[in-house]
C-alpha cells in the first residue's frame, strides 16, 4: 500500500506527466489521491501563469488593486479553462464513444496534462516570454491529446481533433485576461 501511495506523489506525477508517457495517463487510477494531485498540478500551473504575468504587470506599473485583481483573475481563468476544456473534450468524446468515460474520469489525466504549464513563470524572461508560453501551451496540448487518446481509447487523429476544438478557446480566454491587464 505504501509503495502505491508513493507512486502518486506530486513530484513523481509531475515528472511522469511531462514525458507524455501514454502508460502513465492510462494507468492513472481515478482515486481521491490522484484527483487531488491532478488538481494540485492545475493550481500550481495557474499560479505559475500568474507569477509570469506579475512581472509584466509590475513593469507596466499597475496599481495595487489592479495587480491583485489581475493575478486572481489569471489564476481563476486557468483553473476554469481546465474545467471548460475537460468538459468540451468529454462532451465531444461522448459522441464518439457514448458512456465510455465520465467527466470526473477525464479530470485526472487532463489535470496531469497541465504539467508543462507549471513552468509558465518562465514567461517573465524578457523577449522570450511569448515563445516560452507558446511552447508550453503546445506541450500541454500534446499531453492532453495523449491523455484523451488513452482515456477514450481512440486514434491519435481523433484525439487531436477533439482536443483542438476547445484548445483555441482556452488560449484566447487566458490570453485575453493577460492582455486586458497589461495594456
């Protein structure tokens, strides 16, 4: 029992999720512990995103109230984006394989797929922020495609199509929050 608990620690799960290992996404049990770890990865990714944007906000010399509001809104937009994207994937996936997985079952692998976003604080590097953000977004997209492929037991092409439907909306929503407060 102890070895199984150790397997789903935050750091181990984060490292495994970053490798895009299909077996990791398929073998992740839907337990209270893994749901908590997956949710923690999403929250850390959201905070990392906010920290990366904090630097930009400071450079733009926004007021304290705007600064705090922007950071909170940034975190909330990433977390809500996770739930919205998972919901979109679940609804579309349910059309292909009705009743194959539940929304709750998709939250774990898609939460793990947010692992690359943990490095979003690196977007504070001058001139590299946007390219870093793009690389991390694509890396997360690839991880979600792997998670969906494994979760729904479908081909890479169908998994990519399903994931690409909601991905631009998530990028637009989170990007809009950033642009709104940096200008």
